[in-house]
C-alpha cells in the first residue's frame, strides 16, 4: 500500500470466455484438420484461419482487436476476398461489411438430454438428402462436407429424411448443436426437440456442454430452446466482410 487508501499490485484483467470466440477455438483445436491455417499453430503462425471451403464458410481471428489478425486474414482470403466471421460487428478501416446478421448464443443449463431411438446417424451418403432439406428449411449454412464436423442425426418417414440436427463448432469443453430443421409438412410433432436432446446426449457423454446459435429474429426457435433448458448467454453478430483490394481478373 502506498499513500492513504491506495493499493498497489498487479491489475486483474478479464479472461475471455472460450465461447466469445468459438470458431477460433475450434479451428485451432478439435477442428484443426479442417482448417486452412498457414504455418501450423506455433507462436509465429497466422493469427487467422478458415474452414475448408466445402466444410464451412466461417473464418476466425485469434483476436479481433489485433491488427495482425486482420492482416493475416487478408493474406488468407486474398485481395477482395470475403470471409464470414462471428462476433465482429465492425471491421477495421479498409475492410467492407457486405452482410450482418444479429444472432443469439444460448447454452445448456437444464436441458434433459436423452437418446432418440428412431434417429439414425447421417453420413456422406445422405448428403444429397441433407442438402435438399437444408435448402427447403434454411437453418443456416451447410456444405457437402459439413457432416464431417461431428455427429448428425436424422429422422425418416417412410424412408424420407424429414428432420435433422448435428454438431458443428467444438471449442474446448463445448459442442455447438447446429442444422436443426424439420420438413414443413412434419412440424408440430416435436421432432426437432427430440433430435436436439439426442445430439446433446452424445455431447454430454464426452463430458462437454451443448450450446447453439440462431438468428435473433428467429424468436420462435429462441422460445423453444429456452423452454427446453437453454439460457441466453450473449448476442453476437455474424458478419461477412470483404478484404481490402480488388480480386485479380480471371485469366481467359
């Protein structure tokens, strides 16, 4: 103590939560095999990363407040390249915002997780049906190899895929439930809830905690998730940004 009422010593700094930047935590950890991450993960490595283009459209920055992260992302996507980021409402000077969606992040606090006996595991052979259901219901981006990110479960009716849900981001200790959707002709039967509970059961078996994202405008889904045991944690922005410069013209 120096002077009256003054305490000296180290200043406490807030430690960022892993869910504040889950894409980076996934790309630099459990999903590193799916990452475009130049020079590995050492101290001198790139401070930006992308999922393989046929896995996910998302990119990530080690620290959105660090100019080096943005410089590395620009090098990764190239002049005029577009990247989709979570949790970055405003890019730095020189970058152009080309799309913004306000989202919500919810975490499991009291979900009853349990298997769904009627659910089947979805894999590469199911991708055409999965993509057709995604196109019809539009729960969010889904690409031909997204099923490789984790366990995806579906429910079929007379052989036809009518509902699905699965795992996407995997920051340490957590797994995101994603691609939750039901064919319009089969809604109101609780299929999505059963699949969310079943996917969550698998996540819990690994000792991890389920979480999920959805659009802030999707109030019906938010009410459903909160009613079954999810709690709102934060409201991130999902932002598409264009790197400085112009893309070079394609060669003839």
